[in-house]
C-alpha cells in the first residue's frame, strides 16, 4: 500500500483517461468534471450512447461498467479510468449481424424513434446474461429504470422475452 | 447541466481520504458510487473544490460479519449487498429493502454508505438503519466514533458528520432468533422516493416501527402490541408533522401511517412467528 | 417470419398491410442513429447555454454581463437588448397589440423564460459563464390559475390583453336555447383539466450559422413542422424565406408535437450565431426542457347538456377557458380550435353553444402535444355521458348508443362543420364489447363488490381527427376578420419520386418523422406501385427547405402521415409508373394501361416471357431521353403536391371541417382502487380502433400502445405543477413522473376497418386517439369504483384519500396540529421560542448592531448598514451538499422598543430566492432573563424549488430557525459551542 498520497487531478486541467471500450483500448483527455457520456460521445466519438436527462432517471445513457448496467450521466470520466466499458456499439456480432436481442427488437417493433433504445439494450443485455431464465416481471423491473415515450413498453417486453427464449435455445434464433 | 469545476483524487488508502478531508477545510467531498452526489453536481447544487474517490480503497470494500453485527464498508455497492448469497439470512430487513432502492442501474454503482451520507428522509437505507438501531462509523484524522442512526440523521439531508469525517462503514445487528421483520413502501412509481416507507422489527421484548418519507428524518417508535396500537399509530402519525407536497398531502401520509403502519407491524409479528416455527423445526 | 428485409416475399395484396421489419431499425439498434447531437459540426462551432428566469413574473432591472464576457472561452453573451436590435417579435395568433419574444426583453413572465444566452467554446464553459451573469429582478405578483387570471385586479401579463384575455368568441349552431328550454334535464360537469407534456427523450437541438455576406441563416434543428413556422422564424429574423435555410437531421428522438415548440430557440440560437460570428450549437438539457420547452394547455370547462328522458342529448353548452401560459405563441390558440368541428365527439347532436376564452398566465407557453385539444374536449364530454347515465339511472352504454352518429349517416356533417368521412360506430362498439369480453368485466366487478373491494368500469367513445385543415385556426377570428385576412385552408402533402441512371428508386417526402417508421411504410407503398421489393426503395425523410419540395403544411403533426403523405407518395409513384408504362408500351408493342409491374419486371399479361427489367426501363430517361414517346416529357422525377378538396376555409357561420379524417375509438376498462392506499390498479383495458385502412399493423399497434402510455401518464402520474406564486414544482424527472414499464400494462387492441373515402390509401391517423379516450376512460372507471361525481386528473392516490377515508379525526389533544400553509404551498410558517440570559434592553441594542447581525445571519459576511434599520449582506447558505451564495437584505420595522420588532429579509442567488417576515417579541422574565418568541412566514422559490421543493422548505425552516436561535445565543453570550456547531454547518469556510 503506497504511503504517498495519490496525485490530485487539477480542476481546470485535462487529464488522461484510459479504459477498455467494447473490448478495445480507448483513451483521451478529460477535465475531472467531464461526465462519462460526454467523454464517450464527444471525445471518443462513440455517439450511440444517448443523453436524456443528466440526472439519472431516464436511462438513455445506460452503459455497462465492469459488466453491470450503469448511468453514464452519473459517472465521471475519471472514475471510469481503468474500467471495462461496454456500449451499444459493442452489441452487434458483426457490422451486418445483429445480436439476438437486437434482432428481437427489430422483429417485435421494440423501438420507434430509437433514442432511448441503446440504454435499454445495455440493461437487457446484462439481465439476459445474468438471469437467462428471467420472466416478464423481472424484465419489467429492469425496464423500470428506463423511460421510453414511443412504444408504451409492450413491444419492448415482447422483444426481451423473445430474446431470452432465443438465447436459451440458440438454434431457434 | 454540467458540473462546475472540481479537482479529483483517487485515494488508495483510508489515510489518504482522511488526509484530503482534513486539508480541504470543508471543501472536499467523498465520492463513492456518485448516484446521489453526481445529480447535485450536474445541477450545480453542490460545488465542492475536491472530490475524493474512495472506491479504490481496498479496506473499505468489505462486509464484515462477526456473528452479532454486519459491518458494511463505505465501498460496498448496494447491488453487491443485494446479490450476496447470505444477506437475506443474516439481516432480512436489509434484503427486503434493497430491491426498493432506485433501480438496478443505480444500485449497481451506488453504495450503502453513500445513501446514508446523503440522508434523504425518503430513502430506504436510512430508514432501515434507524429501524435496526444501526450505527454509523465515522473516522477523521482526529478520532473515530460511532453514532446511532437517530443521532446521525439531524435533518433533511443534514447529518452529524463533521466535514473532516469519513463514513467508514455502517453496521446493523445481524438477525436474532425470535425476531420478525417487515418492510413496505408507498411511492408514486416503483423506484421513486417514498411518500411513506415502513420498516418494522418485532422481537420478544418490543415492537419497533420506523417510518421514512414523512418527517425530516426517519423516525422510530416502540409500539404496544395490544389494543393500544391504533391510538399509538395515530399519535405517531401526528407527531411526524407531515407536510403537503406535490405527490401527497400531509393528511394522506398520516392515513398511510395509521393504515399501512398497522399492516407492517402485523406483518413483522407474523414474520417473527414464522421464523420461530422454522427455528423450532 | 423472416427478419431479412432482402429476402421478403410479397403478400397477396402487395407490401402494404404487412408488418415488415423497419428499415430504420438496424442502424438505430447498433448505435448508428443520426440524431442532431450525433452529427459532425462545422469546425469552430461554439456552444450555447441559456440563463433562465427563476421568477414567474418580474421586471428585469438590469443585466450585468461584463464578468461573464471576460471568462475564458466565452465568445458572446446575448441579452434581450441585442435580440431586440437584430430581430422582430414573433407573430401572435390573435389580433392584439402584443409582442412575443423568444427571450425576455424587459420582463419575465414564467419560470424558465430565457433571459440571456452565453456562447463559449464548450458547453461546460458556457454554463460557467451563466453563473457570472448578474440579473437584478423586481418581482411582480404572479397569476397561475386561469380563473384567477380573469378576476378583477388580477396581475396583468400583457397590456395588449386586457383582463389577461387574448380571445373571447361565442358560437351558436342549431337552436341550443330552444333545446335547453324544452329539455326535461339539464346535466353538467365542471372540469379543470391539468397541464402535461409529452416530453420526448431527446431534447431540442439547434445548430445555426449566419452568413453576413448574404444576410442568410442556415439552421439545423430537430424541428418537426408544421413548416408554416418557417415563415414565422424568417419574419422574426428579418430575412425573406429564401434566406432561412432550415434543415432537419435524419433521426429525431421523439416529438409527439413538442418539437414544434423549438422555434423560438431557433431564432435565439440563430441570433447568437450572428453575434458570435461562428456556428453555434445548443442542445437543450432536461431541466431546460421541463421548464422551458412547451406544454399542452390546461383548460377550465363547464359543459352542460340538455337531455331527454331516454338519455338523448338535445344540446350542448360549452364554456371553455383555455390557458396558453405566458405568451400566445404560434400556432396557439390552435389547441382550442383543432377540435372545433368535433365538439360533439362521436355523437349526433345538432344544437350547441360554445364560448371560447383564451387567457394568459405566468406559466410556460403552450404548443403542440399529442392529442392536441382532444384530451381537453373528451374529458368533459365523456364524463358528461357518465354523469347523464348516473343521474338518469341509465346504463352508460345505453347513453352512448343512443347518441352515436348512425352508420347510414356517413359522410356525416357535424353541427360545427366537420365532415366525418366513414365509420360504423355502433358496430365497432358491439365488436369491442364482444371481443373485449365486456361480460367478464361486469362479472369481475360484481364479484369484487360482493367482497367489499372497490372496482369500477369506465367507457369512452371518441372521434379521432387527423390531417388538420390549415385554416381551422382562423376560426378564432370573426368572419369579417377572416375576409380581410384572406382564406386559409387545405393540408398540402408533398412527395417526390426519383429514378437514377441505374434505375433505382428514391423517395423523398417532407414528413419529418420522429420515430414513426415513415421510411418503411413509404418503401412498401412505392414498392407496390412499381412491383419492386421495399428493400429496392431508398427513402429520405430529412428536410432541407433550400432544396426540397415542401409547403407550410409539411411536417409531422396531426397524424397526417398515413392518410396524406403516404398517399401523396403513392400518387407520385403512380404518375411515374404511367410514364414508364408508355415507354415500355412502345418497346413491348403493348397497350400502356395493360402492362404489369411485378417482381422487378414490366410485361404484358398476355406475354410475360417478354419482359423488360424495371431498372432498365427506369434508367431510360437518363440514357436515351430522345427515345421517349412524345407525350412523356421526362421520366426522371415526379413531385406531387396533394391537398384534399374537403378542407375548406371556415364559412361565415363559423362551420369548419377542421380535419380530413375521423377515426373512431371505443375504450372500456376495469380498475380496482386499494381502500387503504388509494392506489389504482388497471385490471383490463380494451381499446377498439377504426383508423381506416391499416398500412403496417406493427406500427399501428406501436402507435396505439405508445399513445396509451402517454394517456396513462396523463391519467395517473403526469402534471406540470406550479405553486400559487408561479414556482415550477416539476423541474426534474423525479417530480414530473413519466410512466415506466411497471406502470403500463398491455392493452387489448381491437380493430374495425372502414377505409376513408377521402385519402388515397384509405388510411386515417391513429397515433393520437388514446390520449383522447384513455384518460377519461380510466377516470370514469375510478369514479364508478368510488361513486364520485367530481374527479380530477391526474388521479393521485393522495387526492382520493378524502373519498376513501372520510374526514380525518382531530389529533389527540396533547398533540399540537402543526402549522399548515393556508396561502399556498410555497409559503412556510413557523414559530419558536428561546430563553436568553439578558434583559430586553440589552437584546434590543444588539438588534440594531450590524456586527451582531453579521454573526446571527447564517453564513453572512460583509454586512453593510444602509440605514439604521436596513442592512445588506452576502450570505452563503447550505443544507447538506447543497450550497449557494446569495445577496441578502434585512430590514427592521414596526419597532416597539424594547418589546417587539418585525424583521424582514430577502435572499437572492443562483439557486433561488426567498423572502420572509418574522415578528420577534421580548418578554422579561425576572431580573436578567428574557423570553424571546418569534413567528414567521417565508416564501421561497427559484431553481431549487423546481428541483427539490421539499428540500427547499426544509432548508428555509432550518435557516430561519437558526437565525432566531443564533440571536438568542449571541444575546446570552453563552453556549458558544452550540453556536460554533451551527456555524460550522452553515458557513462556507474560505
């Protein structure tokens, strides 16, 4: 354990921030006050993660930090230094091949404007990984951390249930 | 909605944290999960000069269980406690309340001690801590002390923590034989702060009901189990000095104290009986 | 079902009518959407942040911007002074000498009104600059409720709107007086319909540039139309329309009408760009959106009906008071007139009287929101049906049936002028009851009631208008005023089909979708015309006013896409196909009108073996124009402008066909109310829709479930709330409550199709109907469960407490009832006492000493004595983590030495403001002690009120209590430890 106190990152300066983004090394510079979503979108150019409220309620900015869904708007970029970050850009199996969850959203019209969708996908992706046998109640519980104004949620729930099914029976997908 | 400027320090040891708090003269704030603090930064309601990140201090990231008490370190995330295999067995009231905290996406980052430090009167963990007669473990460079929950929460988002003190941990008694627990929350939507939240503990000695969301801090009372219960709940309801707000009237909150308070108390007694039966077999 | 768009196989009747996967989705699901904040910006683009009023009503005395201008990265600060110099007031929708600026000029009229714009190199720095702008306000009394705005002596918002009335019109159709005089019953409802807003998850965004050489603006904004607003913006910017290039991004994150309300910000940011000399980008944040975007109107309505014994409605008498907020912004008061042709809903009622008043209040200005005027009409109308049934002892369904427009009456002209295009309302209702299993709901209610549970059933029958007549808003003018202004009518839709040199097909429409899947539906419609696959068609829906075909009616509103825009695309494609057929006819030696376009080929049905590939035919116009038959001028591109002939201007009798299409909805639901908590559980919800021909079932279902969720929010959760002093109470999504997946159940959706005879595809709008039917359907059910006559939205459990729990017993005698606010929620009352070891005379001397005040005012420094009884100070106040710096004034009055004094104080700062008065009384106790008592009232507001009102109230109580306590402590000269402890809590140390 070091006895030397760690450096204080000065308020007005930019400091290096490095983490793993969708399995690849990513880095840039940020003031301590820069929010993670601004760093992802405007420093790294990963604009798939959207911003809806910046106070942690709407869920549009949800990403996975070290495997767990979390609000990018309630996370400072400097806090994420060294972490494993996953965003919507990392979900597809290949540029022309969507994941089972993404395909299910498409098949069940689980999106309309698509603005809140990236955050919802990141929460559901974590849920389906953690609890492959989840049912509608758990899906709705997870979704309650997100606001969608277009769909009325019904098609999202159907898409999530279908994705869970497809993942349980991979050949069915 | 962008924060004002602040400096940032990632502490590696508790000493680093205490040193930074000591030096800053009240201008530093501890950031753990950030789920309560960052919204206030974004709205520029809070404007600290320095944030001290404690999530990389290994010593703070443990849950200690000495058989009598669970001590939850400042770095323990709500979701980690929720997912621990033995939380429900070691302290059922905690396990009952944890799923009500915000959403899974905030519990994954937010810490138990962070919610205690924030001291929102509608929040679940301050209520649970009050109901269980838990303690807040404070440490500064000068001293270490423990405060009972009721002494720690002094007002709406105001606590007895001195500016140079770190909440190192909170502790609650582990489950005791012959004790029953119940929790219930009434809110506009699931995951919202409570209009009124109830946590009851029933053992052979007493029946204790704590209520959050109504007064400026969570309040607990020992209630009679006989026919005096309704009168005691009515008195409790008035004593909480509920106020009207956007989401509920004071009168509605008092009604919830009388009606749901009674239900939760009875549920705790039933839980005690059920546990007793289980222990017996 | 296969998910690969490229492998689609055509259905029997073509692509239209099939739920194919959306072409929009693959990119959106992979994080490759192109929303405004995702797009690259010109080099050097600056970022704007907007300073907004914390007051509901105040005069701006001064704005100091020097410090902000000097901050690093700051390029420009825009205030009302510069705005006024560079722009003209926005036009106002009624004839009145009133101005409407996108930013306050010398007076603020609602919390959240823009006061200044800071432009800097990034958003963080721009927000830093806002903190350095000093605005001095002189608060004025505010008026919040529409009925209060009408009272004598009410604070006046605009000199040009005497009595706060922007418009007052009365209408009469048939013989309402005769009907009321002769009817056996007069039954009515009084409704106070609340404010809510559709709050899309993507907020407003604008990127603007100004070219001084051309005096031209180039603006990219996630505006949704109608493009009549383009003229409003250009006029405000003082340029001709061709000097305002307005573009929209490819994707937009929801609108539901709300993004129409961006237009004042387009003006503001365009001017900021001009001032800064560089492109300026502004992305609205959520708190700005909740305080300053746009809301639906709230409306106070008294609706009376003349009713026959059998429940037949003989006449209606509407008295509507529409609250448009602080400014009457274009196209308001359109919310009030959008439904003018439909004031009798789904019913055949020939006599009615209408009085429409529009008032202004100190609240956010209103504008387009899903349902636009429908919820405000159908809540009273369908509550009335329910009340008629209850009053006359009839089954509500019998009252509905007795009054529905009969099937043989279509197209049916309503008393107020709408032409209901098609429908069979009774048949749809019967199918809904049968397929929605109404019987089982009745049984569940009966069973629940036997068990003593509170269960109710509600109904609602509504007509959903779509494709607005651009002329309906002129119904607010008198016939004479309309004649002078010239006729306004129609609903021009545009579509362009282009064939390129390799024969592939592109479609462009000016529909500006916000997630509705227009590109997919258009690919289906056009594929059907050309015999191609949807994946062969490329559809572009972003709009550029400098290059694309558009009209004032362009845009995404009034549910006009399926009925009007898709139809225009079909007409354009058909015209182009006719030309291609002529070219092919010459090559195939066949008649043009018999040629078949199918599977990518064109052939004569008699000789399918001899086919021309579509692509080759389509490319002909590029490669061999000289070979085109003489009557075919070109075959490269076709643009169609389509407007339905049924949409006439209002006539001299004030009859107006306000919309082209009229869908029908019949809903019913069962709810259970928890006796203890008042929580409402929606047991079952059935919604029957006749939206004409369905083009894409999946998208129609999505529109219905989406509209249903908005409606459920309006019914149970959402209200944009203002305190009586005009403070906004719902400034965050923690207080403006949007339903989540846990609150929104799946509705049972049923269809009954009667195609519209007035639209090319037979389709009608479908996206808005549930916002009209569902709130009142749920309210009717809750009223049924509790036996209530009056019921107000949103249906807060707390509001049902009185009905559920009766009068509350008095508190036990030893418990004091806490002081309650009586003058409004924002006023706090408190009292306290302290015993001090000093004489009243000693205390009195200290009260007049600024040095002492400096010590007792929490967090004060730099106390300056202005006179013997007036002091100014800078104070830092904090509760928990919330800290702010304020300017404070303290005055002593009503001096009664050494017995009593009134202390008044005010604080003002970035986080909010407060004002309070307290009376302090000193009573001697023995020789050297004084009993000090105080009581106070205080009002607090501003930014923090809209973020955390409960925190603010708590903070004010702590600070005030602490003030008096400190006074006691200072006076007694003892207990320094307590004093220090308090000081440590509240004083920010240097």
